[in-house]
């Protein structure tokens, strides 16, 4: 049994906060993204956060360190867009394996550093597998509803390359997150199962969907219950939701999830909803109070933060998480 499966029975595990929010604080410009290695690359690279694991590894390392210091048990690798499909925007498809491997290696080093300081409390690395910018179940062309910008097989191949590199770099578990189209996620899960079978390993998998608005559905139109049914054929460490909504807006959907599954439940909501400038204003204290309600109502086993959250948010979330026991399923 994986170490994380033992730890999740003992306490509520804390996931880190936003990687992008923290990297933005560095105010990196084009030349910072390029570094020495890509200084003559013929295409713009600013905004390719995953690339910073190669060109600014110390910055990425310091973000992981800050979250562990704040009380996180799990940090996510800096690989949210780390597929050939995601990297096509930057003409960097050939770099995908290296990006994922290096990102996992960086996170692994920092996790091991913290575990060595306190072996009673192991720290974990979650290989972050974000959605691609193409959807397999909807057309991007309103005039051609049958058109698809990507197919299942293409997605599976892209995800498989990412999964292999994340495992090779030292990830303890895999997190398929920010799912807005379940068909994309199913391709990722199919790829993971294939790698597990080929390597004869049993790496734990977290799945986290995204409820996009007050309709309570994912972007591709699934309700909480439909989303759960779509992915429950795979053995999972946890299922949950992240992104798009703040903790208060997300709460009713976590309740619905809990009423329908005996799996562990994860949540990493945004720091509220963005303001007119796309900034997140919810303070760590405000978010802590909302998360306290989650814990009082026995909603989660893994809790963290998404867009707009910082080590300050995670510190207060970790503090309140210590006061409660992990969620116990109400299902028999």
C-alpha cells in the first residue's frame, strides 16, 4: 500500500496553493522565460510557466518550499500544461518529456528535504495533469457542431508521455485536475492505466473536476453525479473539485459528491471569485473560515487552494485542518 493511503486515514491532508499566482510575483519577462538555453528560440515564450522548471528552477523550488513550510503535505508539479497539445502553443512539443521529468524531480527534492526533517510526517509529490486547451466532446466551431479539434487517441498519446515523465521524475501520485471535459480526463485515466499495467505499478490517482458556474455543471455539461459516474470505473485515491469557484460557491457540490461516493474527497477552491481585474481578493482569514465549515460538515479528506491562493492561505487552512478528523463516508 502506498504511504499516502496510510496517511490519508490518519489526518486531513493539505494540498498546496496556486503555482501560477506565486510565479507571477517574480514578474518574469521574456528573457527570464528563455534563460540562456532558449535565448535564440524563434517564438515568444513568455507565459509558458511549465518552462520555468528548466529556465528558472530555483524559483519553482522556492514556491514548493514555501508551501511545505506553510503546512502542505502534497505539492503539485509545475506541469499544468505539460502535454504536446498544450506546448504546441509555444512550439515546444519536443520538450514535453524533459519539462515533466524536471518538474517532478524539483518537487521530489524539496519533498524529500522536508520529509527528512520530520520522518513522522512524509511529504508527497502530485504529478499535475491539467486539461488541454482542446475539448474532445464539443466543437470549437459553432457552425460545425460535429467538428472536433482533437480525438481520444491523440489525447491518450499526449497524456501517456506526460504520465511516464512524471513517474520517472519521482511523483508519488498523479492528479488529473481542473477537468472541464470528462472525455479528456478519461483519455488521461486510460493513459495512466496503460502505464500502470506496462510497468506493473500501482500509483495512486486523484481526479478533480471543475464546476464552471452556478448551473452546477462542468463546461461539457455534466452534473456532479454524471461526472462521478463517468470516472468511477477507475480505482482512485480521491475525487473532488477545484478552480472556477471560491470555497463558498463550491460547497454544495462537494456535499452532493459526498452523498454519492465512498471515495476520499478533495477540494482546492479559488480564493473567492476574481474581481474586474482578474485578481483574487479573498484573504487567508476569510478562506480559512469557509474551509472550517467544510471540516465541520465532514466534507473532505484533502484540502488545498487553487487560483489566487498563496502560502499565507495554505498556512491558515493547514492550521484549521489539524483540528478535525478526515471525512468518513456516509455511504454503507
